[in-house]
């Protein structure tokens, strides 16, 4: 999601919650005017935070690769009809 967000703390908490709730990578790119861009993925330990930039009126570029197949379900869901 992209944002022009002044309330960085609230949106940081939302990204963290979505990462746990939806069990998927979540990326928030905020404008450099306000700062607060972040990327999280449901990995183990402290590896959940992929990139996190705070501070206002600065230019920051974070580059990273995420393999989407890591989050693909490997078990089949069977219907009990």
C-alpha cells in the first residue's frame, strides 16, 4: 500500500497486525515528507522486518527480494461433503 501518512506509529502497528493476521508480506511505502516506510513478512524470529525507515524529510530507497512461493500453501484443503 502507498501512503501520504502523517500518523506513522498507527500505520506501523497496522502493518505489523496485518502481517500476523493475514500471514502474508505487507509493504507500506510512505512519502519521504513524513517517513515511516516499512516491509514485513511472516518469517521466524527477528527476520519479520525486512525494511524499516523512519524520519521525516529524507530520501530513502530500500531494495529487497521476496520469494512469493514461500507463502504458498503446501497442503491441500479437502472438502468434507
